[in-house]
C-alpha cells in the first residue's frame, strides 16, 4: 500500500508514515519505477499489535486496515473465484 493509504489507516500524516518506514517501525520497499515507498499491510498489522500490547487503543486502526485489505482483495476474489 502507499504511504498515504498507510497514513490513513494509522491516523498519521503521510510524512510520518514515511518516517516510520525509515526508522524501521514499518516495513516498506521503494518502488523502482516511481521512487515511492510501498508499505506492507502485514507490517502495519504487526505495528498495531505491538501498540495494543503497550496498552494503546488501536481497534479503530485495525478496522481501517481490515477494510483496506478487503477492498484490495475484492477484485481478485471476483476474478479468481475466491482463490486469493
């Protein structure tokens, strides 16, 4: 996902999401074609789990991530008969 999409899920700015990748809090790769970072949804999930363990209220963020993942999988489920 893009840094902007990750930022929306986490409730932070895009630049903060970029810094989180730079600092190693989130895992991302640089897209060689665009030069922009792509952040894995699993790293966002792991980050939210860590925040939960530390006692932060992150349920809303989990719901945003779940909605994002569902919307990304929907076209593939439709085209592949549910085999993602």
